[in-house]
C-alpha cells in the first residue's frame, strides 16, 4: 500500500466520521433550541465535530501532496 492510497483510505474514513459528528452536533443545536438538553452538552459535541473536521482537512491536504 502506498502513502497516497493509505492517505485516501484514511481521508474517506475520517470524512464519514466527521459527517456523522457534524450531524449529531446539528441535532444537539436543535435540541438545545427546543429546551430538550442543557446548553453545556453543546461544548463536547462542538469539540468532537471540530476535531474530526480538522483531521479530515489535514488528510485531504496530505493526500493532495503525495506523488
């Protein structure tokens, strides 16, 4: 397995994980707006979504720089 194919595989996995975490974050925002969950629950959801998104961007850039 080359670096480019491994980076592509990792990028696809983190993209799916980021999409799922962003999906949960959006529904947490909706639940907070409706008063179903406390506001403090948004902070960890935001951190998880941001971390997954930044890792996805990193792997995208890394994949593009591989020859």
